[in-house]
């Protein structure tokens, strides 16, 4: 079970939601990460406690989510660095990664082993093609595909990411063909390794998204890998029985947040109001993230308090600038 938060209210009130450093140029602020340029070759990535769904950042943050996410990413990068170059240089703090400054490839590389989440919603609507991939008839929700499939998406700076086929990627010259082929091959190898690691811990890696960049012209894995924000996991011991009984899978992912939002009439559509996350639910989300960390790594998650985080961050960045 995830470790308890000693002071619940303090944890809820002191989440890292934004950093403010004056010595460095303003960072790029993503949905979760804040990216500082430390020098021409080096980035400082701060993983905040923000959480997003349906391309919207929730108004309330999740205590220690950034630490869980960052440490799980570091663990998973270490499991695949024999397959692909990674952007990792160091992780000097649970919320901070020092990384190589890469030229990002503007495509999210999504691999799916099962018909679930977005793919299921498309399938349920009656469509049998996703990102140029033909989906078999007669599949049930959460059923495995005969082989994992690649369903890329454009990486939007604002608004929703959009599904795209490999053919469109090449026709629109978004990525050079030789680079795309290398990314594709490496992505499937990384996914296979992720499945092996998950299986050893009693989990099924259901789907995930990867982001790549170029560093000195070499394809490099960036952002995060096999975390609860980027991936979906099912518990292996209950999978077959639940599938046979058409029951929801016991899973570790952000899907339960999406389901909660849909139950509260929010899917990021025009005219909908983003609901507040109750404190009890925020703690439930924390426990889900901690559970995945502990299940996947076999290690206990131990929260590290972050008082005066901006000064701590400035000291760290000074060492790497």
C-alpha cells in the first residue's frame, strides 16, 4: 500500500504548481513540466504536482505527484537505455531532472496493446480505423489486439492533440522518413521492454505514448516513459476473468480521473465547466500514483517535503548551468 502522508492538509496546501526563478529565462510551461534552458545543451525539467485530463489542467494539484512521476520516469528510462538514447543526465532532486536539450519531434508516438480508452471510444462509435490502422471486427472493450498497434498523434501547442496516420506524417513531411522509421522500430522495442518489466511485477502495460527528439542528430527518447501520466496498466491476475465477464479492468492509470470528470459532465468540450477536485479525491489520486510506483518498481515511495522549493531549485540549476 502507498505510504501515508503524515500531514494531509499541509500536503494538500503545499503542492508545487508553479516555479518562479529570476536568474533564468521564463520556462516553457507544459501541462505538468516546466522546462528551463540552463545552457545551450542542457535543460532543467521541473515535474510539478499539476494534473491534466482532456487537455485541461485541473484547478487543484495532487500532493507529491511530481516526485512520483519523476522518479518512476527515471526508473523506466533506466530500463530502456540499452535500446535508445535518452535525454537523462541526472536527477538531483525528486522533482527535478537535468536533461539534454533535444530538437523535439512534433509527434506523440502512441502504442496500444488493448482496445481501451480513446481507441475504445472510437471503436464503440462504429469506426474501424484509427490513425490508418484497421481494427478487427467483434472486439470487446479491453481485449488485446493480435499485435500492438501504432496510433500517432500530433503534439499540439494549444488545444487537443489530433490522431494522425503514418502516411500523413510522411506526406506532410512532419518527420523525415528515415527518422520516422527509426523512431517506429525503437518505439516497439521500448514498448516490448516495458511489457516485460510490467509482467514481472504482475501488471500489463496496456498502452503508452512516447516523445522523441534529436540530439546531435541521434534519435533520443525524451519527456517521460511508462509513467501513470503516459501509460495505462492493468493487473495481470484479474485480466482474463474480468474480460470474460465483461467487467471493468482493475487498472493503474489516469483513466479513473477521466471517468470521474465524465461523471461530473466534463470532457473538455466547449461550454463545459471544469469541476473542482475534492480533497478526498485528490488523496485518492495520490494513492493511485503511489501504488503504481510501488507495484512497478518494488520500492516504497517516500515523499520528500519541499519547503522553499524555488531556492532549492535555483541552487540545483546553478550547479548545472
